[in-house]
C-alpha cells in the first residue's frame, strides 16, 4: 500500500482544469493500492482553501469541491502528528511535512515547486504532480 499526501494546490487545480492535476487526483481516489493520508490540520487547510469565494467563478467548482472533500474525508486515513516542523517559509505547508513524517508517507504530491524545492523529506519523496502517474 502506497501512502500519499496531496498538497492543496493539486486539489484546487484538479477542480479548475481537466489536465494533469485532475488525472492525478482521479488516479489517487480510484486506486485501491493508495492510502490517502490526512490530518486535522491538512483537512482544515483543504476546507479553508477550497472554499475561497474566488474559485467559485469556475463552472461547478463549488459542488465538485464539496464532493471531493467529502470523498477525501471518507476514504482518507487520519493521522495525528505530534511533531512540529519549521522548514518551509509558508507556515501552512509545514503541516504536510509533519504529516509525512508521522505517517511515513511514500509520496507528497504538489504543484508548488517554490515552497517544496526539495526532492525528498526524510523518507517521503516529493513529486511534482506531472511526474506522479508516470
């Protein structure tokens, strides 16, 4: 079973356009050999960002975001990080690294190469979303 963490920007992009982010999220949700790792902080980040009004201008965004969040909460595996990390300048992105360390994630998938320039964090490989399904 592969343990995967999905950065919020991949989820938003998957709801706005039907390109690589959509394919990555669809693959992760449908693949039974993948465990989607979540934490309270990550779920809060997902809800906060995906519910930003600025995204509601995209067709069916609001409805599809609610369905996506519901699916992730239903099939995701909850973990409870007890460590704190202060590596990334954008404080909220550190929550993804804390989750990665706690659950020993295999992959963290992001579209944010600015905040996640490294290829690896401890045992977790950090993949740009275009490289994940290859």
